[in-house]
């Protein structure tokens, strides 16, 4: 064929193959290889970082949930403690009140009974003393030599005295 | 620049031959290589313009990519500037071209090949749009005055776009062809790879038809890659050159340079438009070659029957 555009030239084709293969070899060794490895390493790093970030986020959420839980529990516990102590205080107050009342009652009762005992004792003493006095008066009267009129007058007076004073029994 | 180059070569005394000029700007310089080398087994290994451009593109790609990568790796985890751009391209190729086709297991095995395909073809395509040698021709005309026998003078002739030469694209497609075999053998073992090429479980007469079809399909894949890339690259260049040629054709037709000057704005606007279109084609063709290579490699790794 005359047309130089369609001339077969195996030399050129072989040159093309050789040049291309040499270029391929060199680029692979010095450019594409290192570059592709770098890109892959970077992709791995990025996906790992994203993964780590996601994990950290999850961990954070978990911790948040946990702390909220703990807070809620603590609140409930505190409330329980407060209400329990209220109730206990109330109970204690009630108990003390009752004990005080009982004590007071007991004291009053004791006092009353003591008063009664003392009163009885006093009366008994007074009575015995009156009797002694009467006996003494009577003996004194007997020892003197009374006239008839004197006798009756003295008896009269003594009786009046006894009647006007507080009577025993 | 194209205009000036064409003017320098042909726009002088004799008539202007658009066809010859255009071919001169696209074809390889097989007849007048830059450096003559002896033939080995009847194959001419002389350094022609396109061989030179292969070297040039390869060195350019290697230098730029390696430089950016070295800087990128030094930068640490947050890249900036060119490293960022390269990272974007590499990730795009790896994640949208290689990974979906060959699968996660084989990404790192085949990503370098696909990346090299993309970088090399894209750069070669793109350099074809930059009129380096037309500029040098102009400089030679006015400044250097290198004689026609010097290597420098011979360097100025011929097409700049290696990927517009189907010998080159055939070489690249052959790489894909063997990469497919290597991929299949690596994934399934050498013998199993060849067994995988035809679906199992049919009666033997079916295979008489199937096996030739599969072999044909195996050969058609690289052939399609070859033709698609070369034809696309050639087509755009021819269009640009043809539009620019209008200037000289009009000059010749009306026997006055004013006709050429008059049509020049139209030519320039059209050439700029086609060049913008070419920018897209350059990227798309590099992408298509790369993607199809990845698809073919993926097909033998994940055999569907």
C-alpha cells in the first residue's frame, strides 16, 4: 500500500511494546506501587478511625445511660432514706410522749397513795393523842377532890370541848 | 503554528498539495528515520519520528508521574496541588475502571497496568494536539537553519501523535491481548483459562462452531482496540489540518494571498472548535482503551456461562 498512514511497520509496533512495558515496569516500581499502597493504607486508617469514633460514641452513650441510671437510683434511695427517717422520728416522738404520760401518771398515782397513807397515819396519831390527853385529864380530875357541882361542871365543859373540836373517826 | 509549518514546507513557489501535506503531518517517517539502525530478522528498528515520540512520551509520563508521586508521599496524609489531582485520577481509574471489572481481589495486580495505559495513551494523545515540532520548524526556519541532513531537521517531519499510528496502537493492544491471557492464567491456571474460553456442557459438534468463534473473538478484541484508537486520533488531526489547508488552497485557487488571508479567520475558528472537540476525544479514547482493557481482563477473571 502506498498510503503511509496504513503502512505496516512491525519495528514500530515492537518499539511500542518495549517502550510501554519498560514504562509499565518503572512506573509500577516507582510510582503506582508506592502510591496504591499509600492509598490503601490511608483508606484502612480512615475506616479504622471512623470505626473507633463510632465505638467511642457508643461507649459514651453507654456511660451516659449508666450515670443517669445511677443518679436515678441514688435519688430514689435518698428519698427512701428521708421518708424512713421521718417515719422513725414520728414513731420515736410518739413513744416518748406515751412514756412521759405514763411516767407522769405513775408519779401522780404514787403521790396520791402517799398522801392517803400519810393522812391516815396523821389521823391515827391525832386520835391516839386525844385519847391519851382524855385519859390524862380524867386522871387529873380524879386525883382532885371535886364537889358534886364542880364535878358535873367539869364533865359538862369537857364534853362541850370535845363536841366543838374535830371529832375523831 | 500548523499554518506556518505548512507555509514553510509547501506554501512557497509551487502549488499546494493538501493531501501530501496532511499525510506529512500525520504519518511516520519510515523513509527518512531520525537514526538509521540495522534490520534484525528483516524488521526495521530504526528510530523514526514515532519511535522518538514513544520515547519522548514515556520519559515525560515517567518523569511527571514519579515526581508527583514522590512529592505526594512526602506530603503526608493531606495532599495538595498536583498530588491531589494525581490522587483523584488514580482513585478514579482504580475505583471506576479497574475495581468494578477485575474485582477487589485483583485490583492491585492490574491497577498499575491500567493506570499506565491511561497515563501513556492520554499523554500521547494530548501531545499530538500541541504543535511542538511545528514551532521548532518555524524556529529552524528563522533561527537555527539546520540543514536537511541533520537529525534535528529530520526530527521536525512526520506526525506527532504516536497513537494515531496503528502500528503503535497494535503494539498496545497486543499488551492487552497478553494481559488477558496472563490474567486468566493467574486466576484459574493456564489450562483452565483456555477451557474457560468456551462454555462447558455442550455436545461436541457445537464446539466445532464455538471454538473458532471464540478464537475470532479473542483476536477481534485487540484489533478493535487498535483501530478505534488510531482512527480516532488520525481523524481529528486530518480534520484540523484540512481546515487549515483551506488557507493555502484558496491562495492557490484565486492566485492571490488575500483569498487565503480572507478565509483564515474561518479556518482558525473551525480549527479551534475541532481542537476543543479533540480535547474531549483525547480523553475519551484514552478512557475507552483503558476501560475496555479492564473489561476484557475482568471477563477472563470472572467467567460467566
